[in-house]
């Protein structure tokens, strides 16, 4: 759930931790059973087992997730990124990159991105050395995180392709007030760092010049400046990351595996991956696992279910934490106290954000952690030729993948074996398109009733 339940043992504890804006509870130290195991930090291991995956000769690496096999590559500390090789007959050319999130709760953003970059690089190098040609990217349970991680993975998989990026924000009265006041007083704000900007400017008008979409107003389109060098972190292909090695995987041999929970940065990754054209304009493959039968398409006893949405979560491109919105609104009232007035309706949103009672209820508890509440407030778009429709209003299967058919899409349910571990899910996903049993619809649920 992404929340810290340490010390929460009763309903009253729960209320005090997560609901009461004026109280917090003492943290009881966890019992031995509650202390998570400390894993070794080495990242690559060499030899193989008989369970269809690789293991090693050094100190064994514990799986990143319970019931997962031994990884060949894994991250250092965040426990959400790991790589595997399938070794069973018919799968010995398959590599799996499992990414259950892009934002570890207890690791700083820069540290995570640097480690994620190194983990992916090690995984691809190992895959290249072991002649792996097929890739499954497993984003099951991935609810998103740092958007730079999606662009970093894309840059390493497709080093010669420039990713498309366009986003904007709904233009509300409070957004305009916060933008104008804080940009005019940026030098007074503690977390303002001039190194983050190529040129200084207090002019927010070009950004706030409204555009109209779906009878509503939004800011101008913006894009992530990944092509700019940075002294702390660069996306592969930029600055000190120039001359990236070629990827061992082609578009035709990449499968995106999802359980439908993919959202936010995960949705951005899916959009990026599906934007690349391979041989004869081929696309990566999509495999969706789980879901439930749809009675409207037939009897619950048959297999007529239709396609399942591959990206079922929010498709926005940036999260704004309640606490940050609250603090920004309060800062505006410090710099512009004349706005602390109810004489005009234009101030209502700002004052509600500054009051923040609902936010404080969400943030109650130990240190008022940011993860307690947020809103995904930045829109994302599919391509330069489709800037009239926000991606979250599109049907992902139709408008991002470009339609589903047996050549690029597969949906199946979990079996008992799959619930007990992911290897059978990965193998079934490969079988859908590359398996010796024929692939295609034979191993997938029908696409229509």
C-alpha cells in the first residue's frame, strides 16, 4: 500500500496515524518478525539452476520479491528492479527485466536513478554476453514513480531513438497565482537552485498562455529537457553517458507484461515503448495477465472475455504531493498577503490549499510523510500529431498500441502455478508470440465474444 504501518496495532492507532491532523502516535519498535531481511548488495551472478532461471556461485542473491527466482542482476537497496534469464528448453534465449515500481519509498531520487541506470546497464550487458535475444519487461504491480527512470530505460533499449515528450497542466486560478508569485520571489525560496536553469527568468507568461482542450484551459505544452547535461545525473546518450552500446533486443522481440495496474510513469514507459517502429513497422508485443470474465460477453463458464486494458491506472506524467501544494499556497500568502481575502472568488482555491485541513488529515502521523497523499496533475500526450487529446482520455489498447490483434496482444488468466511464482507467467507470455506450440491466439483468450 506504500504506507508505514509500524506501530499501528489498533483502529485507534490507525486513526491517529492517518486521519487525525492534530495527533501522532509513538512508534513501537518492530518485533524480530517485522524486521525485513538485509540482502547482499552484489548485482551479478553467474551459474544456473534447474528451475528455469539463473543463479550464482558467489553469495546467493535473495529474490527482490517473495517467491521470485534468483536474479542474475538486481538493484542495490530499493528491491524493485531485477533481471532474470530463463533456461528451460525453448526459453534459453529469453531475458526478463522485472520492475515493480519506479520510486522506492526510502531512497532518495538521485541515488535511486543512479542505481537504476547501473542495474539496467548491467542487465543489458549480461544479456548481450549470454546471447539473449528476447526480452520480457514485467511491470506487474507497477504504480509509477520517477518519470526519468522510464526515459532512462527507453534510452538504453533504443539508444538511437529520440523519445517524444509533451505535457501540460490544467490552468486553474490557484496555479496562476502560485506561478506568478513564487517565480517573482524565486531567489527568496530556500530550495531554489540556479544550477537547475540555463537562464534566469521571472516571466511565466509563455508557460501560462492558455490553450483550450475539451472546453477547458491548460498551460502551454512543455517537454522534459533530457538532452541537457547535468552535473549530477544524465540520461543515457547525454553528457557523460554518450555512445551507449547497442541494445541486444529488437522491437520485434520485446514483450511488455502487465497485470493492468500499470500507471503514471509505468504508463509513460508503455507509451514510449509502443512509439518505436521495428521491421515492417512492427511494434513491441503486449501481454496482459489477470482480470475476470465479462458476463456481458458470454457465460462465466466459457472463455469469451475480450481484451483487458493493459494500462489500467492513471496516465498522467507527474505527481504533486498534498504537502507541496499546501506549502506552496502558504508561501504565496506570505509573499502576497493581499490574496488572503475572500472578497473575490479567484482566491478561493488558493485559500483552500493553504488551509489544508483535508491534506493535514492525510498527512497526520510520523513526520507527516509525503507519500500519504498526492494528485497526478500533469497531462501526457501520445505524439506530436495528436496533441488534441490527453492520453488519460484515450483507450490505451486502441489509441496507444494501435488496436489489439493476435499479432501484438495476448490476454490470459493466472493459473495456480502462476500465482505461486512468476516464471510460468513469463514463459506463457513468451509462448504467446514465440513459443514452440504455435503462439498467437492458441495460448490467449479470444479477443471478442
